């Protein structure tokens, strides 16, 4: 098991062309500043319980501010049997740096 990272440019292409579940694990205050369009907000503290009710065969991309918390969420998902899991490398910092937009939640 090894964490799979995805870069912002690849994720941007996937959002429109691949069936993914994009999960924002930041806290509520962070999300108020903007979220990647199409993402679902699940705070990191709620991830373990949330994963219990999800399809283990679906494709998930987790992200946070810089990629640390989302890496932990992605690793947890892998450890409990999720097979298609990615972490957004660099989080929203990298997303913004690549020139991609956010939407208000």
C-alpha cells in the first residue's frame, strides 16, 4: 500500500472527465474561503465514520490546505480497503498556485 498523489493539473482534467468523489477534509472555517467546485466537505475528524458508509470501489480524491491531513485521510481509506484513492499533492495551495478557481460553499 502506498499513497497515490495527484497533481492539480491532472485533477482539473479528471473533474470534468472522470467519475470521482472529491473530498475536502479542511475545517469549516477554511472551507468558508472557498472550495474546489464539485467537492464534498467532510472535516478530517469525521472521515473515519464517513468512510464506513462509502463505496470502497469508487474513486476518491482527498484534499486539504497543503496535503498533510488529506494524505492521512487517503491512507486511512486505503488501510480499510478502499482501492482507488488519491491525495491532492500540495492541497489548495497548489491548486491556487496552478491558477485554478474556487467556489463558495
